[in-house]
C-alpha cells in the first residue's frame, strides 16, 4: 500500500502523547521493580548540569585514542571558543585509532545521537562517516561513546593535512555541536 492510499482495514495509528521524564518516572509508582527498571533506563529524572545552556547534550571533548601512543584531546566544552579555535590532531599513517566522546546529557533523553564527519583534502571530499552513538538518559555524571576501530590511510599520497567538518546531532534533528578541525597524517 502506498503512502497516498487510504487504509481500508479501519486501523489508524495515533502517536501517543509526549511525556516528560518526570511523568514517566511517576507513572506505575506502586510497582517497585518497574520503578527501579525505569530509573535505570530513564536516569535520574530531570537533571540540569548547566542552567545557562539550553542544549540536551553538552559535549566536553573528543579524544583520539591511538593504539600504543598517548591520546590526543580536543576540548569542545565551550562552543563559542570552538568556533574561533584552530583545532588539530595528528596521527601516524597506518595507525589504528578510535574516537572517544565525553558529554553530559541534561533535561530530557537524548534519543539517537549521531556523530557525522566529512573529511576533505584539497577541497575534495575523501570520506563521509556517520556513527550511531545511541540514546542517553540525563545524568549528572559524564557519559561516553567510543567509536569502532579505524585505520589511518598509509603511503606517501595519503600523508598531509585534511580538513574535517564534524557534527553531533540526534534523531529529532537537534544539532548539539558543529565544528571544524584539521587532521594531520604523518610519516612518524
């Protein structure tokens, strides 16, 4: 059946009304096991880490974790500073690496977080990646996501400077951080 055809069996789906975390936690209050389960899933209720920041997700940093080498960190905690900073990381060609994001989630559940990046060299797009980070409940504690292992390209033609445009979004289309940085692939 196409989207334009009417449903002839009489069934019509209606989306349930949206509820806040507080409302979800308070429902079924008499069932202790269900109450514990919901607290585990939904977190600590409505949590506010930074009263002045309306975003649900507050990204603190991204860490380039390179196998066998000291990790490099980009501080992303101040979005205004990130816009004007010259952020860069270096990696040896052929190295195995992962990206680790640390962040706070406040106010409401962050549903379906994604990390996307577009990598360009000399103005030509050489890579488009998207990682599904998952859904996170609000918590006072820092939360983390670590990407799968990747391998940096190797060989003389791959060494050099790459411009990376990164973005962290959710399923609802909210953009929590949008930034540019430089990746240097080196011989040593």
